[in-house]
């Protein structure tokens, strides 16, 4: 029986250079959400929930407009980038220590 991990895309950056990229862990985090492991998904990729929120806002914005939509999208992008970058550097610093 195959698992969902058999169908995940490999990280090219990790294969070529030997270290994780900024997106490493996102596929597994989404898989963990579908399996009901919400805390583990956050631990795997802390920006997973804000990225889902951003995706929902972007899709809704295709079909309807709402008040302050540009400001909301801008701040969601900024928050997501900050979470991704900060968690990436935390991951790098903790993996070098261990």
C-alpha cells in the first residue's frame, strides 16, 4: 500500500545543494492537515495556516470584491513572508546545532 509521501515532489534545492529551501515541509504540512494532525502541521511548516488563509482570500477575491481587499492581501503577503523567513532561519540554526 502506498502512502501520500510516495507522491510528493522532491526538493530540488535539497537534492542539488544538500540543505532545505524556504518551502521545504509545506507538502508534508498540508498532508498532515488532511490527516487531522493540526499541531504537527504547524510544527512542520509554521506558515501553513496563514498561507491557506491567503489562498482563500485570493480565491474569494476572484469572485467578489470586499472592503480593504488590497490592504488585506498586502498584509497577508507580508505576514507570510515574515513567518517563512523567520522559521527558515530558526530551522537552519537548530539543525546546525544538533
